[in-house]
């Protein structure tokens, strides 16, 4: 701490021991959880967590389609990252891209029937993992508290809920 400017030291509300333990538990737990869910999807279905989430969002949208810019915003990804990922999914016939009906400059991602079938299979793997690695380890009260905290984080930082 001696290298920090004095104003920063005086203005910083440091974490107490319990807060630090909670923060580190969150970091470690969320990292291993997401890594495991990603690994399960990759090994069983050839999909990353990011790709899976794109397919979920498309499947829930009217006509299984979303403008690329809106998809990027909904997932908090850059447009270039979404474009790259959709390109991979398009090469595999899982998603197609079409010009937006209402805006000639916009591009819409559309989940294909093949993509929907892949999602329907992968969803079982994903939900089993979420249940085994998280939900079944927590009480209903713990899950409700987790939801409240993460919703508050999303609203505070991202301005929306996912």
C-alpha cells in the first residue's frame, strides 16, 4: 500500500476480512462454475458457453431472430465478438444472417432448425450442470439472496437485467 497515492488510501473503503473472504469465494466459485459449464458443453456438444447463450437468446426471440447489435447489447459483448461468434455458428449451419427488414443497414441473426435441435439437446447438459454445480448446493434462501445481489449488480453497472 505504500506505493498508493495518499488520497487513494484515505478515500478507499477497504474490504474487511469477511468481505474479502466473500469476494474471493465469489471469484473462485464463479470461475470454476463457468469453466465447468463451458467444458461440459464443449465436450458433449461442441458449443462454448458464449455460443450456447446466443442460441438461447435467439430461441426465445420472436421468429428466433435478433438484430446483431441488440444481441451484442443483451449479452454485454462487443459487436465484433458477436460477429465473429455468429460467423462460426453460421459456418456450421446453426445460425444464418439476413438483412434486417426494417433497416437496410442492420443484420439479423436467425436460429436455424439445425441450431434449435442442437440447443434442445445441449440444454439438458447445461441445466443438469447448473443444478448439480450450483442449485443443489444452495438453499432456496441462498439462491434468492444470490439473485437479489446479482440483479442489483446488473442494474447498477449494466442498467438492465438479463
